[in-house]
C-alpha cells in the first residue's frame, strides 16, 4: 500500500510579510489577515459603557419591532389589546418605556392611528409615559383618526393642567384641526388663548387665520393680523449641518423659477 508523504512543516509556514503567499488559493485569506493585523495596531478599544449602551439599543430595537408586530396582529377589542400588552411586559423588572416609545414611532410612521391610541391609553393606565411628547402623539392620533370629541377633551385637560408652559405645537395642532373642519369660532378661541398667554404664532397659523378672515369678509381683522404678524423677511435653512439665514424672496423666487422651467419643459415635450 502506497504511503502519503507530507512536506516538512517548515515549508507549510505562511509568511504574512510576503506579498505573494505560497498557495494561490489562500491569497484572499492572507490578504485580509494582513489587513486585520495592520488595523489592529491602530484600533481604539471602546469603553465598557459605550458597548453596553450599543447592546441595549440593539435589544430595544428588536423588542420594539416585536411589540409592533404583536400589536398589528390584534383586533380592536380593548381587552385583547390590553391583555397582549400586559403579557409583553409581564417578565420585565422595569416598565420598558424606551421600547414602547420606539414602537409608537414606528406605528406613527405607518399611520396606525388606532393602534397608537390603544397603546398610549394602556401605557397611561400603568402610570407611565405621561410626558408632553406622548400627549402630543395621542392628540395627533385622535385628530388624524377623526375622533374630534376625544381630542377636544384631551386638549382641555392638557391646557388646564399646563396653562403657563404649554408648547406652541399644541396650539398649532388644534388650530389646524379646526381649520380643516371649518370650525372657525373654535379657531379664534384657541388663537385668542395664544395671544393672552403671550405665545407668538408661526407663519402657518397666521396664514390659516388670514385665509379664514378673507373668506368671511373680515378685511379689518385681516389687515390687523398682517400688521401685527408681518411675513418674515428671513428663513433659516440647514446647509451641510450649519444653520444658514436666507432671504425669503430668494427662496420663493427660486421656487417660482423652477416651477416655470418645469412647466415650460412639459409644454415643449
């Protein structure tokens, strides 16, 4: 029987400093190995806190995805939804607030308004997450879902409890909601509360109010509104990560020119 003769071990030793490895089929492997050895000299090890935070962020992202999938597979029965959410957090030592908030962001992106309302109400029933951001998410979901009465009840609750430090975005949401519904008197009431509290409206609110004044023939109030809140001469935009101030005329002029060019191109084609 023929015996297999192996070459000496010294001939099988790989020389990583060489540009051409002795075995061609190992060329990619040795090349990667040389690169990794070279990089290892300059590798800055991450501290323990950073690694722990990255791992926790990954776990929260996976858990929020699982929670979203669980929620979307349920019916609209309150008991079923609350039971599934209770089961999800049953083995948690602390309430997974970060996971729930991430799931809500995903549901908001997918415009699952009913699910958002269910999850936030369940979270409130546990005494968790009662922040301005969550209240605004709930108010927005109620408005988008067409539940006007519930939205107004929530608005009055937030308004009465946070009279002196209520963010402007809540007023903007209610004025926009009433503007879409054609409820002009309610719009004027919210705007009057803004002025009484010293909250300056942004240009979108001024535009909506001006449009309503023009429709109703209130020319005096329209002129007074524009005198008190004239359109801005500057706008701030972000360019390469920096906040840049640009004249409004330049922005609208460029937009008008672009629209005219597109219209001309479409006519020629």
